């Protein structure tokens, strides 16, 4: 899946249309509460500028219902923060392909950020005419938005299609994601251990099935462990389970054999609060009135040992309610084991990325993915049209 990157094309005097992922969280006053996604795009932007090119940036933010007047979803705060980070002026266009965007681009600004793509219904529709207007603005198309690589929005697929004949490359962020999530998984050093958590077996079924053919061990945590426990005839009390997925869980247990590793104990409480009454019980023995909220200490030790012996580790999904001490202990133990390991360690976005950041361990792992949904899709073995149609490195 080796693709040409922004470093492989001539940039001097060129205008580069870069699809970035600036879908950052904003508070009620419109202030950015976490600018990580903006910072992750800086190397690609700086490469274009250093190469003598100009940049047009396009992104979505949130899920507006097509009302371009809804200031809650405007990218203007992002333009202001980007200008601070780059120490360069950023021209903000109040539309996407309209007169202000055309004027800002024609004026020769070094950096232009277009207004929220999703203010145009054509973005989600994958509209070819809308895409053609975007593609016509630039000499080069660059995809640096891994978080939306699994989608078929106009900016991801129709725009590079409309840019056929021009260079179509990936940015440094997408190149790094592909390197780890695709290449490392295709040729992992062994033992290869995957850790999967989260609420639902149904959310991870395709990932589990794909990884069973690749991994040496798959460690299960989070609420989905209780559905497996129910399938084995265990008592789950008031735990979050999917009774309609018991047959599916049994199938995975039969297919996985020793590869599929389940918790041996559970940290549970009689309410969804940190100050509830708590018990640690063997897996499958959660009493009535209690719910499982984390893996237990014996499971945490067992998982830490398995991680410690691994050469490649992929983690997607927390082991429990990591936002609420003391039920963060299992997730923290796994995170610390990964951080202290010599393995190639890939954190698959979403809650896992939030947890590793929360524990201050992000700098001690090989790679933290920027796209939860996209990383899951890649772990499922899916191929992305948004990446497939970009220029191959030959």
C-alpha cells in the first residue's frame, strides 16, 4: 500500500489542496479544548510552505445539518489557532467553493482554510460537480485526514477522482498511519498481541474475526467481556451485555480457542459511580445488583505479562470505565504495560487514544492513531477507496 507522499512531488510554485481532519472539540463558547488534530497536520503544511508552495486546507467539523449559518460548526476558531501554531497568517474563507473561497485563493494567500465542508450537503453525497470545483483550485491533491479515510465523502474520493492527471498524494500523517496500521499488521514481529475492549461484541466482531487469523493472542476487556461470560453460562448481574449476541460470542470462542483470552476476574460495583460499593469477583460470578465496570487485578496482571512478552501490540478499546476511578485501574495497567514494553505498539484511536493521553503515556508508545473508526476499519482488513486511488510509489 506504499503511496507517494507530499515529499515525493515538486512543490515550488504549486497550490496544494490538503484534506485535513480539523474535527476538533469545541466548548460552548467556541473555544478549542484539544488542538491535537491541528498539530498533527503541521508537518505536511510546513513541508508545502518550505517547498515554495501554497496550501488550501479543507475539513469538516461536527455534524451540521446543512445550515451554513450555524456558527457552532464554523472552522474560524481553527483558522485562528492554526495561525498561532504556524506563526503565519491564515486566510479564512467564509464558504467552501463560493465567491469568498475563490477570492481568497486567487489573492495568492500562502494558507487558506475553507469553511466547513459539511455546510455543503454535496460533501456527504459525494457530489462530482462539487468535487470538481474543489479540485480545480489546486495543482496537487493531498490526503492527510486519516480519521475520515474509511468514508466516501466528496473530499475523500470524488475530489481525487476529479484531480486525475494531477499528483495525488498522502500527507505525512496518513503515511504514518498506513505504515503502522497496515504494514506492521501485514508483517508483524511475533508474538503479536491484540487487546480489544469497549462495550459491544457487535462493534468489534469483524476486527476479532480478522485478527484471529493474524494474532497470537487477542485479549478481551470492557463490557463486551460480559457477553462472552454470558455465553459461557456465567452470571453477569446488571452488567451491560448483548443477549442477542450470545450465539456470536460462542462462535468466536469456538473459532478462537486459546488465542482468545478472557478476563479471569471482574471489578464490579452496585452503581455506576466511583463511590459505589465495590467487589472483585471471579469472572462469571457477578452478583445480582452489581455490574462489571473493569477487569479485575488478576486479569490486569495476566494481560500485562502477555503484553510484556509481545513484539507487536495493537490496542483498541478500554478495559473498563477508565474515566471514573477506581475503575480506571485495568485500563491503566494495560497502558503502562504497553508503554514499558519493547514491542511495536499501536494505539487504535478513540477511547484508547484518550486513555493513553490521560495517563501521560502517549510519548512512550510507537504510534497513537488519529482515527478511531478508520483504525477499526483497517484492523478489520478493509481497503479504503480514499487511499487506493492515490498515486503509487514506484
